[in-house]
């Protein structure tokens, strides 16, 4: 028997070892009075976190949540967000994070698709919560704020926690679904990706091992928790009994402050976010020497950017990782050693690494056959981190998971040593005059030109060639760039057909997706308006 919440409960059966609840109880045993979460409002110890999660699970169950029911959350990052993410599966439900950057109509469609009866909303999104409650079949809204609810019929979050009896662990684990995370929808209607307890725990083990997370780890969570880029670090850190420092949203200045203030050891993001921190006027005013691991992904890391980052993050080891919503978190990783200048001759710098613990990676041709090393094809992945499937979409699930492999929609190749190189998204590949042009290859060349801050290469309509290569470039502050000079630079580095036929130089910043990646569908949209090329 084990004691929890002041009463004896049966020992966990073996299957429940693959559950979020078990991971949390282990962490509390290791660091009961230690700090689990720091946000803008408070510091939460492990003892307090587990108590609040148990009570919140009981409170949500009292509102009508039954095992397998969906609970949606629309909120900025906070300790309460983490509590909801953990409490809903604790009580047997399925948590469904909502992307607050979507329009109301898109969110209504997601709530209707997953069938959520309960919506958790914070003060920032209260007005949108009113609209969603009115337009969907949600029976209850929980107001996740210390203040009284925005509407009298809403349930006060803190009252719910204080007044509820802690829920017993329901025993849901293994293949039971714990979360439904919707894809961004940038290439079509959002799909609900089902993450089981086993998926989340397996991915957590792999990331904790790959990033060397432990009880002393302090991870900065600044990306949105509705995206696996953030939960893919937050959950493994909690599994390792570490500490989360949470920002409501990414802000370069506040991220720099948090690293110094909380002695953050792990910071993840896409190169765009890291560049924004580096180029912030106050960057060198902050002590960033606590950083030990900086996993990045979503886009190539220009060597010049990495070199500059190392001047302000001298102890950091940079790790290139690759993953997607369908793999819960990262499934490949390139260790820091292969990114160092003295290892550049090995030609691994642009690799996204080798398969992480529990994952297997292969490359397939259009006939779904394995291809030899060095041959470009679709990247496929299998292992315990791969999703259960898409919610309410059995046909798409069967197609995506055919043969027991997740077909990612990414193009790449494996070398003889099992290092994976991503070439492009199938949707981002440009076909010009019958030749395939991989946008990431062109972007890498453009980024090598001095003074380039951001770059996106897209295909635009061309009457003669079908598509033409077009680059949109943002210069660094105080730098003037020339279209002619950039095109000449590209012609020195890559084949002429790959070079941009046109370059647009913009001020400001390029639009970003929910994951803080450059939003190529938004950039393509004006050019392909009223055309049906399937790219937008």
C-alpha cells in the first residue's frame, strides 16, 4: 500500500507505470518541498502541485467529467495550465489544448470535433470564451484565474480546487488516451492527434535521457503549451523531477531575464526565437551562463547564428532535434559534438540527428519501399512515441500509419551512419521547370550572407516554369541588403535553377506560426489566391 492525500491506496498495477500520475508521484517522492513550477504569480512546490492536481481532478469530475470525456483549455501559459494538463488525465479525462491564435470559428470546429463538455478559459481569453460557450455544446466553463469569474454562471477555478476532494487515480494508463492535440491546420483542416499515456511517458523518457534532465534541471517554457514544442520539454522536465519556469508567452526580453533570475539550465525553441534573444539590445546585459542545454528545431541553424549564440551562452550545448505533433515530442537528436567547428569536416552539421531512445527512422519511396542510404524519400517513424491516431478520422489514420509506420510528410535521407537529413516538407518543395528545389537548401545559402536576420523561400506562380523560386528576406537592424547582391551570392553557391528569381526585402519580422516558425502558408497565400495548387 502507498499513502497519498492522507489515505491508503492500492499499489499501482504494472500497466499504470506508463501513466502521467505515476510519474508525478515519483517526482513528489524525490522533491516534495522542492519547487516544481514558477510562473508570474507564484512558486509551486511538488507537494502543493500534487495536492492541487488531485483536487482539481476531483473538482472537474464533480462537474460531470467521466473517464474518456474531453476537457478543452484556452489559456496562456501558467502554473494553472500545467495543473489542468495533468489533472484531466488524472481524473480519467482527455485534455484538449486549444490554439488561442485561431479564429473563433476554427475553435468552435475543434470543440465540436472533440466533443468537449467542459471548457477551461483564462482572463486573457474570457471574451472569446463567452463566444465559444455560446456557439458550442459546452455544458460548463471553468475560469482559470485568481479573480472572480467573468460570468456568474462560470465556475471559479480556485474555488473548485479548494472545495474538491482529491480524486483517486482512475487507473487509466498505457494505450488510454490522455490528450488530443490539434495540428495547426496550416495545410488543411486541423486534425486531433491522440496522445496516449504510454506515448507521453515514452517520449518523456527519451527527451529526459537525450537532454540529460534531472532534479537540478530548470527548464524555461516560453512557447505556447498548446503546442508539443513546449509540452515536449515541460512534461519530461516534470518526469525528471525538475523545475519549470513559465512565461505566459514568448518575449525575448523576459526570456533573457528569466534565464538569469531563475538560473535556467534548459532553453528550447526554434532558431527564430534564439535569434530574437541574441539580437535584443539587452542580451549582453544578462548572465546566461547557467544554460547547459539548448535544444532547437523547426528550421536550420545558420552556422553564423550558432557562433554568435555561443558568445553569450558559453556553457550551453546545442542539440538539433526533430519531432512533430504525431510523435508527441522529439524523435531524433543531433548531439552538440557534431555541431562544433572542429567536427564540421564530418558533414553532420545540417543533420537532425539519429533516432532517439525508443524511435526508429526509415526513408521510403512513393511505393512505400525502403531506399538506400543517401536517397531522398519520405521520412517515416515508428515506436512508442507515435500517436494512437487522429480523433474521429480512421481513414486518414490508416493512411498515415500504414504498415505500422508514421508517414511524416517530410522529405529527407539517411546516411550510412544513420544520421537523418531533412530536405524539405513535401508541401514546401518547389517544382520549377520540372526540377525539384528544396526551400531549406536555398534558405541555408541566403542565411550565409552577412546581415540576413530572417529568410523564407517559397514557390510563386510562373507562366513558363510553373513555379518560380522567390525569397523573402528581413535584414538585421541597421543593415541594408541588395536584391542583386543576394542573387549573385546564391549563384556562387548553388545551381542556377535553385537560385531565387526574385527577392523581396522586408522591414520588421516575417509572420510566425503558433510554434514560432516562419509561416510559409501565410506568405504564399497572396501569390496563389484563386489558384488551386494545394500549397496554401
